[in-house]
C-alpha cells in the first residue's frame, strides 16, 4: 500500500521547503541540528561498502525540492533503519543522508530519541496541574513539529529509559508510524538488532520496521579509536 501526504501536509511541506531553500546554508545547518562534527559531509564521504551503496540509492530518491519514486518503490514514507554495535559510524551515515536531503531543499531535523522521550516523561510524571499544563504545551509544540519536517533523523533508538507501563515504547512507535502513514520518512539509528527491537518494542513494531524502512545493518569493528 502506498501512503502519501494529506493535502494540508503537502501545503505545509511545500511552504517549508520554499523557505528552507532561502535560508543561509550555515543557518540551515543550525536549524537542522546535525552535530557539528558531522556537518559538511557529502555522499562521497559515505563508506565504500554495502552500507554506503544502500544509503546512496535511498538518497537518489530526493531531488531539488522534493521526492521522486525509485523503481517500484514509491512509498514516500519509507526511511532508513541503521543498526549495529556502538562505534560503527551509524550517526555519521545518518547525518550524511540528512544533509544531502537538506541540501536539495527539503526541510530536515535531527533529534536524539532520548531528548524526545525525556520531555514526554516529564509531562507524564508531572503532579502539579499548572506544571503539567505548561509541559503539555511545550510537548505539543515539540511533537507538532515532527509532522512539519519532511525528514527527521531519530538518533539512538533504544537509549531512552524504559518504563514498566510501556510508555516510552508506545511513544516511539506512535511517532514513527504517524510519520510513515503521512508519507514522511524517518532515519533511525540504533544499537539494537532487529530481534532486540522486537523484544523491546513488541512484535508489532518488529514487523512494522520491515514496512517502514530500508534496513541498513552495519558490521565491523569500533572505529572511534581509529
């Protein structure tokens, strides 16, 4: 099944992309929030292996100001799920893809999964009604922004604190699902394997990732010491 944006989202994205192309590139990097040590990297900086080949192919779906189908894959909400052990360069690869999309004029945002969850948990845990209302307003603004960004990078899925109620797991799955159904891709990085994602977030999420992402498992040794 093909999921496409609603008319209102198409209008939102078109307006934001027009504005995005008019922003000074240095300012655009600040708004995107890509970590500074990954800024300025290009597709040629991707690893010259299977990981790099898959990510390059995904990036070719993005052209000036928007998206184009590639072969028979016209699922506009289909993102990248980059998995592997710590130190393999998952965030670096995700940021290269995100900057490519941003550079062709598409609104893009980088967010740590833990930051999103921590704000949601503050709302969930607040006892004082006034404080809870204040936090709810902040969270609603934060969450509303997700639908406005054409591409979102959600870094380090699985690092967020888990609760016995399943609050964090439900929040993360709901976020990714809603973007996918709106035709908005998400790039997710995680130290978890696909089996561990299923164990942490449930069979529904374990199955859904195959629908919503191109799977990019990274292998090798920790590169941070090199």
